[in-house]
């Protein structure tokens, strides 16, 4: 298994273990804390990124459903499969005025039949739309050892007519540097239109923060993220008990650059964090004790917000354990909206309303965008307290783990 890759190859296990729960199961029913949300878009195939433009219109990119081209590969357990790929990952625009959804462009989607990886994030810089998409995973698709599948492994620019072209060949940066572990792997994921006029990319496969000049496509590694303590020997780190940081989001707040971590499998609760990155690339912890962060944004109130994909226990993923967090320094972060199903991305309009993509993994067409009005003004609950409320009761967990008599 490739532990460095984010995308659906790491997260699909949750959907499989939960039996592909229906799209309606958006909120937990009994935590007493979940806020009502309004579904403003649906019918998406694994939505991974959301962007609110200056007009308040909503842009979403999803994972897609693979395609008609085939190549030999491996699934997340290392078993041989046929990989199908093609331009089925969609970028859509949803009008804030009337809710009409329009397809804008298509990106490459890669599928092994149960897992899909395609569109990741969107950013607007000087009125131009950019996107990250499927990564380059030579260990999973051996035929791509010398270069990625078409439409993968790069940063993309989307023309006004929907034409998608390469803005920067991120995969070449990984090929030439491979800065963190023994495995060659890149997945340009988190994306930010920086105040400095550059595009900033959190690469979940490379375990690095990148800066891209949109005018030239020149890319550079700003910072790398060391592995974190794990529970299994990792062959990519000489068999040490380490797992990958897996950066997923990048944001700027108070003049500083911050990056969220998913953390690699098995996604131990509390193992994720948000780090700050100094101008010289030095990395330091900012917020700790977090779990499976999939996005990081600065709200219109200046605070940092993140999405928590969910929580895993020894019995598997906990249903409805996704959340929106307000990120604070140290261990003071708060859960603002709990009880979500597989949230992957968040953005805000100027009024402080939050828009969250949910069902980032699940049955085709189950993905949605949910609006939480006035989220920036909502009070939060300390993460430790909220996570304890989400965890299954000890007696229920023991009952699930206990053998049954035939």
C-alpha cells in the first residue's frame, strides 16, 4: 500500500467499511451539537474542493468516475487491478443567484473500480482559474515509472472556454528531488492563490509545500514535512514506526503560512495538526491534537478553519464523525459543526457563511455542497470534548470487537 498518497486511495476504506452510507446521512443525530445546513448542490462524484468567488458563486471540483482508457495497476491493498482513466472529473459552477449548476471543465479521473482520484482543489488568481488533480503514483501504476498518465501529476489552468492546460509539471519536481521518503510519489492537492502573486501547493504525496510562479510555471519546494510517529514499520523510512504527514491544505493568516495534515494511515485520532511555515522553510507546530484534516481556510473573520474527514477507532470509522473546526494555537481548537459525513473542503462568502463539500467518498452522485449560514459567528466546543462525544460508547465498541458464537 502506498501510504504517502492522499486522494480517495487512502479514504475509500472508510466508505467501504460503512457500507456506502446514503447521501442523506449528513449529520449525526444524537450529539446535541450539530447545526442545520442547507444543501445547495448535489449529484457530485466525490467532491474534493470548493471555491467561493468574489461574486459569491460556488465552484466545485470532484473526483470523477474514471474513464475509457485502461492500464495495469494495483489497488490500495497491493492486488493487481485494471486502472481506468479519462476526463470525468468535473469542475462545476453553481450560481449564487438561482442555484443553476453549469459544467465548466473536465479533469482526468483515475479509478480502479472502487476508488477514484481526480480533481482536488481550485484557486482564482487575477481572475484565472487553477486546479490540482490526480497525482503521479508509479508504485501503483508501474507503467508510469517514467512519467504520469495524461492529465495527472501537474497543476492545471482552466481557460474561459473550459480548456485545461498544464500550468506547472509538479511531477518533475518530485522526480528530480523526492525530498522526504524512498518512494517517488506526488499528489498536488491543497491550493492557494497567495498574496504574493504565486500559487501555493500542499503536495500530499511529496509531503511538501510548493510555490509556483503562474507566469512561467517555475516551481520550488518551500518546505518539507517530516514523517510523524506511526504504529506500523514503514518500508519508506527504513522500517521505522513512522507515517507520513500528508499535507492537505494551505492558508495565509496574520501574514503567516499554515498547512494542515491528514496524517497517514491508520489515522490515529489526535495525530493530525496544523503547522506554520516560516520564510526560510522552517516548520513548527501551531495547532495539535487534531484528526484527519482535509482542508484549511482563512475565514472572513481572519480565523483559520479546517475540515475533519472523520475519526477512526479500532472498530473502523465512526459514522458522522466529520466536522468543521476553528483552528487555534496549541490544543485550543474548537469543533464548530460536528456530525458531518466525509467533509473534504470548505470556503466562505464575505458574510461568514461556510460552504462545505460532503460525501467526499461514497456512491456515485452522492456528493453534496452544504451551506452553514453565519458559521464564523457560531460558538465552538473544545476538540477533546467534542471528539469524546463522537466516539462510540466503550461497551458498544467492546461488543463489536467480541467474538460471537455460531
